[in-house]
C-alpha cells in the first residue's frame, strides 16, 4: 500500500470519551474555525480510528472546512475479542445503535450543538451508517458509504432521507453488485460513483485521493462550508 501523507491541519483537537450504553467509546473531535458541520467517520471490519486510510480521509474533509469525529465503535476489550472471533464487527445492529448514541451525544455538546451532522462509513461501517441514518432521518445532512455493505441494511434503505453517496472500486465485483442492488432501493437524493481500476481498499495509486475528493465535495455540497456558515450567521 502506498504511503499516505497527512495534510497539515489547524483544527482544534479534543480527545473524547463517549458513553454508549454499557460501553465507553474513545474518539477524537477536530473542529476547524467556523465549521458548519461535523462528519462522523465510522471504521469498518473491526478497524481502529487510527488507521491511515481514515486519518487521510478525515484530513481531506477538514480541509474543506468541516469538522470530524473519529471514534472506535468497539471498546479496547471488544476489539481484542473481535480479533479472534470476528463476531462483533458483523453485529451491524450493535454498531448502528452505538453510532446513533454517539450522534446524540455530539448534538448535546456545547462546541457542536446546532452543527450539521454527516456520516462516512466503510465496509460494515457503511451498513451501520445507513441504518443509523434511516433511524435519525433528516437530522443527518449527508452520508457517504465507501466500499460499503448496504445489503446488510436492505430492509431500511427506503427510509433514508439523507443525501447518500455510494463509492465503490471498479474491481470490487461482489461489492459492486451489492451496492447496485441497494442503490435502487434508496428514495433519497443519491449518487453512485465507481472508481475505475480500484479494489476494495482503494490501495492503488491515486484511488484513495479520488475517494477523498468525492466525499469532501459531497459533504460540502450538502453541509456547507465555513464561508456559508459565516454568511448565514
């Protein structure tokens, strides 16, 4: 995999601990000045918020003027358990309920109260974001599912009201089929973008950058920019 270079960020950084039922989830909130909204990045397949893929995407989103909240949907103990069983990463209902809990927590915080909320999810995290978006309705301003598993959220896809973007690698044949079928069930504003010659993790040169650009544009389009926020105020 190519080396990913982070973009320098001037955003304020706050380590957070988020109560979610019986669990306490760790995360990091970064807010550029005058950010009109916050994008919650949901890691997929049991990965951590520290993975370079998500760090790079978060930097690109912040470069567009939006804040980011990166967090782990599993506790450290649960991650250790999941590493040997793979059981929790597939519990989409659990992940979605935790994402809903994190969203409600974010809406109550002084620094983020009143800001728009967006979701970015990858793989199984993509399924969790879609289920959470269906549950929260118009409270979620925009959704991006990257190489996601919308087939695992099939019975609620028609309930999603948030503008939703599917991004899939052109060589990711099975995931392409799942996304194509799920896309037809969406009744919201939607877009489907295929990155040519890209596999599931977008490890080929330049492909992750394309994902980041598409995602940042989608969020800015539906959540605004810092300039828009100032003008509205």
